[in-house]
C-alpha cells in the first residue's frame, strides 16, 4: 500500500534527534561523563569565561539580538572576572561606592529576555532564580518578600550559601513597581519594594530564617543543640547579580518628550514602528526611568540598561530554523517520549512563523501555534505504533484526513510485517479489504490493529495447513473470516487428495 503523495515518514531515528539537541551536555554543565552529577560548588563556576566565548555561545541560541547579547555578555563576564580577582587577592580592598553590573532589559514579551539570562547562568554554572516584581510588597505580608529571592537561591543549591552568593536573580515585570508620583494607595508599596530591592542590589545580609517562621526557628535551635555551634544562616548579596526586565509601555514617549524639549528634532508623535521605539530606547537616559516612576537611587544601581528588539515574522522563522530551537526541540522530545521520530518541512516552519507573528507574543506565540497543530497527532499516534512523522504545510492543511490515512496505512503494514515475521507467509490487503476493515472498525468501535488481530488470528496456523506462501486478504475474507478459512483449508485438502 502506498500514499499517492509519497512516503509518509522521512529518514532519521529518534536517537539521532536526541543526539542533535544542542543544549549543553552533561560535561558542559559540570557532570562527570557517564556518571551521576556531583554537588555543585563555587569551584565549578566559570569565572574565567571571556566575553567573546559567551557571545558566541549565546548567538547559537538567540536570533536578532546581537547588540544586546554583546552588551550583556561583556558586562556579566567582567562581573565574574572581578569576583575571581577578589577571590585570588583577599587583601584587595573594596572600592567605596562601587556599583556592580546590575542590568535592566527592556522589551515586549517573547523576545527572549528570560531565556537569555537562563542560558548565561547555565553556561557559567551559577544558580538562577526568577521572580515577578508584581508579587512583592513592601512589608512582605500582603505579597511576597523580596528577600525570598535570596533564600530561593540557597534552596536551588541545596543550602550551599557560598555558591548562592554568586548567583543571578532575574526579576520580571519590574516596570509594574514604578510609582506615578501620587503618594497614596499602591504607590507607597511600589516605592517600598524599590527601596527593599535597592538594599539587596547593593550589599546586605539576608537571614535565612524567615521572621515569624516558628519551624525555621525550631530547626535552628535543634541544629545548635546537635552540633554545639550556631551555623551561619545569612547570605551576603554583594556578589549576587540582579537582572530586571519589563515591557515599559510608554517609556519611549517619555524619551521623545525629553528630546523634543532639548531640540533634538523629535515631534513627540505616536510611535509608528518598532524602529521608532528602538531609536528612542537607544537614547534612553536615567532621567527617563526616573520620570517613569523609579527612584533615583534605584536607577543608580542599574548601570547597564539595554533593550531587545521586537521579532518580525522572519525573525520567528529563524528561531524555528535554528538547530537549537527550543520550540522544535520541545515538540520532538514530546514525540520521542512515545518513540516517534518527528521532523518538519521548511514550509511548516514558515507557516508556524506566520501564525506566531499574528499571535503577537513573540517567540512565546510559536509554542501555542505548534501545540495547536500537533495536538491531534500527539493524541492519536502513541497508541498506533507509528514511529515516524514528517509534518509539512500540506499535511497540516488537511491534518485529520492525513492522520486517518497514516494510522490506516500503518495498521495494515504493521500487521502484515508481524504476520510475516511470525509465519514466513507474505500477506497483503486488497483495496476492498482495506475499505471493509475501516468500515467494520468504525461500526464496532475498535481500532484497526485490534480488528485485524481478532479477525485473522486463526490464519497464521490455517494458511500453513493450506500450504500458502503468499496470501491476499480480500473483502470476502473480512466479511466471514472463519468461513473463508474453513473453505480454503477444505479446498487445499481436496486438491492434495486429487494429486
């Protein structure tokens, strides 16, 4: 049986798909080859990584953000080289008023802000924690406590405080804690969160014991009684790097108004394109962030400010086309979990990019597009034994019919293959038998494989009795499997006797 549109599967094995995944392997992350990962330590941190090395690594994963990658990679490498310098020279005095390279990333959802920082933390082998600025409150009673981010870093490395003190904390939606200047209502809390974060971004010590947490206090008492020592349970934030991000709606307009006042030629008209926005963000000044609603001291502790470009349809296509595409790799691994080798045609990637761009949420929209199109296959194929699936735009335009034909074809081919392996008899199905089997399957509410196994279970022995080396299943066979086989065997005996 053949599909008139050509063979359904394509070459390749699941193992090859998984082998081609370009995310860092165990060696890269500090795990011994072939062995169990050891507990991470400060000595595992890549203090020696160079900006060029980190830039090259990041460009393998992110598309269209070269300028931002270069800025962030350079400053983060410098941050960790300085930490190494101080580790190697303990007597080196700290510079009074020194500001570490805390960062602010500006850009809409789906452009890769979180992904970028996660990749860096992974490459450097440092703990990483992400928080949402909207979840925090000034006191910690209404919302979360900003100090919980520090405690989470320690939990990430199983209590290794020294390692946590070199971690990276990423805070998203930081623009949501900007105040409007009205010192009433929520603005007071927003300013309070800014001040609390300011302390962490500079240098302070965070107690691992949460105030009013009786469980942690009892744990400390028991530990002291057991060891006779009061274990250090404070985390110094001096070397912890803070990266914050947000969409900052309205910030370009603030910059435009400032430039207009300064006679820079900007009219202050509404933004008409992503290029307009990026041109203004290029001219961003600390004063603009202050006017947006951030306190001067807070802005002063974020020396590195950059933005990520909006992704157009071509940019989304390049993300999907990349051998390191998290979207494509994720779906391939989903199907690989069912031992199905999933591949995509280039026209499919173009189709996903076009639909993803229409969603308007950047790279994040690509995930929902892929899920929408692939869900029927992910639901139906695991129970069929299909091992290869090649998705093209043509397939997706008539997905249900294609899926039906694929399952049907595989059911007959799989049955014939196993039948031949067990009996040595080559078996095939006529077009009439295929139609009959499909109809009976629908009427009885059983899948094709089960129907064929039940209908033809006696044929393995029966065809041997009849001396058959090849056999074609016809409509008549499936209409009355037992009667047809009895008649076939009797006819075979009669023929033998006549000889």
